[in-house]
C-alpha cells in the first residue's frame, strides 16, 4: 500500500535502523468514534511511502474491559520489551490510557498494566511515555475538555515496570495557555468560549537538551498542532507555548522521529475528517531552541 492509501488517524512511527525499516501505528478501526473497538494494526516499510500490511498488532482478549474508542496507539521499546500505550472506552467507564506489551514490535500485544494508568474518574486520552533524566518513567496525557471544558495536559509518575501509577496527576498546562487555540463548535453549532481541546501530547529531547512537547487543539484555521518548551528542561516545566502552531489547517496529532538516514521528521494526520485521514511526513528543523518545518522545494 502507498501512504496515500493508508487510512489512519494519530500516526506513530518507530524507526529500526538495524533492520532498515519503519513501523507505522495509528487509530485504524473503521469507525473509531461509534463502532466497536476492533484493535490496532501496524504497517511495515522501508521508505515511508510503500507499506506491507496491515498486520494485526492488537486484538482484545475476551473479557477486556473496553469495547470502543480504541485510539492513538504508540509503541516504545522499554527494558527489552515493547510497550503500547493507547486510549480505550466502555459504557459506564471513563476513557483511559492503558499499557499493553509484546516481545516484538509487531505484536501480538497483551494487557500489561492490570488497570488503566489514568485516574478512573477522569475522562482522559492520548497517554504518552516520557523517561526523565534520572531514568524514571512518566505518563503525559490529556484530561479531556468534555469533563473540564478547558482541556488539560497532565503528567503522572509510573512505577518502573509501567504496571501502575506511582503518584498523583500534576497539571502541566491548559489549552487556553496557548494564544493560538480557539473553541471548537459543538455538533449543534454552538460555541463555549471557555472550551479548549487538548490531545496528542508527545515529548522529545532536542539536540541541545531542550524538552519539547507537541500537542494538538483547534486554531482559527482548524485542527492544528502546536509546540511547548519546558523552561527547566524537565517534564514538570514550566512550559512556554509557541505563539504559532507547527502545522495548521486541518492537520494534527503528531510525533517526532529520526529517519533511517538521520533526519528529524514529524508525522501527523490530515485531513481531520473521517474517512479521509492519511498519515503525513515532513522534515523538521531545529535551530536556536525552536522547531520548524523545512520549507518545501519550490
């Protein structure tokens, strides 16, 4: 399959230089909003354009607590295994991030954390893994606007084995802290001026030690992905928001990775409307403690 043929939201890429390949994960259920949760697929390729797959990376075992909204998987190699973090939902249960694990990055992934890692009474999504300078793991996730109106990005310490929380959630910032965010109209067209979406957090250490956090919301132009930078270089911040999004106009929920030839690339999905979503890849430049997209050739 070509990238243009892969229907996917929330793309996440794992590059494996030793094997000369990329693994591409994302939200892949046919109806991720209302339909039953089927699982997560993975695609395998060597050039970010041609892919083999989809391969079934995760299919829930009987008795798995969630049955819908299987969203935004990301995979990290950790202590010799591969950890998949993703969002799940069920009737009467808050949306939550749970950890799965496998011996191979293509799966099959099975439940790793006995319970979700986000607070059981909070509506949460898009948990991402961050390992701090002391080697301690953190879950960075969004406390959803559907519950708090002004969406939040929070951090929570995890146990070293990633099986349970090791502390209470700590607020990093709110959606309204970025000047570029705007309320997103409800389905009936009404607007809550205090509402801000937060989703898709992703952290990466820069070449000079800066700690960047990508996250998505809505701007005056539509779905967009912005950047925050930790002024302390640590996960608890304080976080300074860039005045303009990295990508705008119906694009967002992204991450950063190194290509097989060493370039810094970003992945995101565009457009934001189902079923038209496709993965997008673009080169990112880092200079003077800031990230920007490499201009397209004229």
